C-alpha cells in the first residue's frame, strides 16, 4: 500500500487526501493549525467555471491567459478550464450548496472575466462552504489528521523525498518544548498555501508563511515565478486589512479618489473590472498623488439590504470596523493577496524531486502566468489536486524535469547569488530557482516585522533595481533562527522566501503582470522596441 503524506488542509490538500484514500493509499494529513483553518475558508469571491449557457471552457481559457499577461502556460490553462466543470460537479457531490436564483445556480461577474461564470456559496463565504464540506468528508472517511504540526523540512535520501520532519506541538520534549517527528511516506504532497505573511499588509491568515515552498527549495526542488505576487486592490484599510471581494465591484461598486472622482477609466477601459494588477497599481499611484490619502470603495448604490444578503461576511467586517458601507464609501488599500509562483510542477503536480508533489497555491502550475484571474484559485486547487491524486499511486518514482536554465541559487548560508556568467532576458533567469539548506551563520537575527516592512517598501507593488538591491543586501545580513517552535520555523521560511523573491524580482528586469519595475519598460514594449 502506498503511503501518502499531505501537508496542508485547504481545498487542495484535503481534495488530494480524499482522492488518494479512495485509491487505496494510506493517507496522513499534517496541518499547522486545526483542520478547517487556513486560506480556503477566507475565500470570498467564489469559484469560476464555464458551466453556463453562452460560456465555454475556451472563453474561460482566453480570459485566464489574458490576465496572465502572456506568461500563462496554455496547456495548464486548458486543463484548468476543460476539467473545471467536472470538479464543480464533484464539489456538489461533496456537499457544497452553491447559491441559487430563479434560473438555477446563481452566477456572478468579476473583473477580467468576459462572462458571468462565478459560483458562490453563502453569498461571500464560498471558501468556507467548500472547506466545511471537505473537512466533513475527511472525517467521515476516517483519514488520519495530525493537527498543530508544522512542516520543518523534507527528508531526502538518494535524491528522493521520503517524508518530512514535523514539529508536533501536541507532544513535548524532555525540556518542555514541541517534539520533532520524522514522518516517512512513499509520496509527499505539499499544500501549505501561500506567502502573504512576507508583507506588512496582507489579506492572508497568519499561517500563510510559505512553509511548503521554502522547505521544497531547501531540499533542492525547482521553484518558479516568485516575483509574481498579486496585491488585491480592495482591502479594508483597518488593522488586519480584511478583504473586500472583487465580486463587490462586479455587482456595481466603484472606486473613488479623495475628490470623489472615479479615476480607473482613465487607466483602463474596463474601469473597476480591469485585472487586479491594473486596479491595484492605479489605487496605489492615486494614493501617492494624494499624499497618502486613502482611496475609497463606494457600494452605496447597491443598498443595505442587498449588501447584507449578498456579502454577509464583508458587511459584518465593515460594521465591526465602524463603517456602514451602505451609506458611506469605505477606505481601501492594496494588500498582498496571492502568490502566482511556487514549487514548479507538471500537469500532475509532480515536482523536480522524485517523491514530491505540490498543489494549490504552493504549486506553480503555470495557470496564472504573471497575474491570477479572479476566482481561479479554488478551481486550480481542485483541478490539479484531482490530477495529483491520480498520479501519486502509480507514478511516485517519476519526477517532473523542469527545463534547464541558469538561475540564481541560494548558498548554504541561505542567501541568493547569481550564477557566473548568467544573463538576463525579457522573461528573467529567475523562472527556476533552486536552494541549498540555510545553515544559519553570522548576522543579525531576523525580525519578522522588519522583514515585512522591508518587503512592502522595496519588493511590493512597485519595484526598482536600487530598492531590490537594498532589500537583498539587508536580507543577506540577517540570520535565520534555529527551528525549535512554530514561530522560529515560520521566520526561517519567511527569510528564505524573502531572499528568493527579491532575487527573482531583481532578475526580471521588465515589467509584466503583477511584477512592476518602475525602472523598466513592459515586456510588450521591449519586444516592440526590438
């Protein structure tokens, strides 16, 4: 019997666990908090799929590729959009009760979609409904779950991943601290989510510290596209920056500057429905033009009753922060939201290391290119988890071989260096990054808050060579802590990922999608100039 270790308990991790268990594998799920926590329950916007009349997978694929700014993988996008409808039917069978209207399943429109194809559950609680259904299924199936267990590192023997080292907060050592456990398995599937905690402002929960990506990089797996970080344009500008879903703008809410003017149409003909990277940059720049004064989201035309019914979670968040968004525009700010990059995988979730798979936000499937289309993240988690689960049982020894390319590497000390003689192209040589184990060393102990501020200021919405070089130099001077508890494990991962992200952003000298270099032209402009 094939033993499978799934690290993470969002949509991608639980889906993989359920399907591999159905295939007869012996499955263990490891999750850093309690099962049911993480980013999936926070997903408000919905899940996109071409299941309605007047739509087609090819149209969904075209929208996805357009949002990805020319860097999406057409094959991966085709898999996503062709197989998406079947995964929606699976979710219904798992027990997800999607919203209905008089015509049947309700559908919504979000930015950069050419058709209304977004399904919701509980108004703005789609992720929570999906997570609840999957957790119930895992419990009914009796799948083994280890909660409060944090991934520290992957176990690699003879070039193959054979398990993971996990910090178990449920057990203690003789000294009273958390216990370290080696969990061995024939296949390890990373599903630890994203990296939002790299930044001072994020819509992500505090568990989003990129544990799987960092551990995979230290083990020598290829990672890619770490420079592509999506900043959501409409986070409520209060502590915790709660997300205000793009679906609110899809329903007709508008963005206004300090003078009350709608300014987005001057930037893009689609206005509020332009892709997220376009809207986020426009909001950021208008704030700068206003001397830092906040931009506001105006949903007052939608009415209090509609807002409370359609967006109950957001309505509660606004009112808890002291705003009646049915009567007044609310202040917004861009915030780190989604990582397009991650562990490089093939279409079945296999990484460059035998025995290792990655799914969900941890994986770089190629679907998102340089910028993710709204409501594609939950779909990607389901579609590629299904494929990964199918491949685990019969292909555990066959690795995905990423294309060879000269790339920045991380030395044993944990800091990025350039390969000798490495050049830079329009697509950058940071598309693949390998990492050596961070062995600590001299330097100032890393401070999480300082790291997050540095990443926000220098590796945030807008970047340039001087700022990125400064960030890299400061990060190089910091020392990772020994991984002895959850906080120190996370800080070590954040430092590794910050170094890799800064290196990737510095290597990609052109602007494309969510990666904006203020000292460079866009990829399109570069090609035209050539």
